[in-house]
C-alpha cells in the first residue's frame, strides 16, 4: 500500500512539473515569449518605412502577426 502511494505521489509531481513547463516553458523570466523577443530584435534591424510590421512587443502569440507563419504547434516557422 505504501508503494502505491509513493508511485501515485511521484506521478502527480511529474505531471505538475510537466504542466508547469508546458505553460511557462516558452516564456522568459519576465513573461515574454522567446519568439516575440527574437522577432522584435529582427524587426529592430529592418528598415520598415511604411510601418508594415505592426508587431506588438507585449503580445504572447506572434502567430497572428502579419508576415509571420507558424506551425500547427504554434511555433514560428517562416517570415
């Protein structure tokens, strides 16, 4: 009986860690998506005189941005 409780506790802790990493794994310590941070760096290096790239640096999901294509998993694949 004690062994079952230990296994159940181990599984619960493992699930909690998995869910935590899934929810926060792609965010910087300040809560910004790593892809958003990288794309804003790329945007800063580009010349955009007509302001076509109206990207929001506070956005969590860059997949809705113009000129950005994402995979079905929600990761940026092309610009």
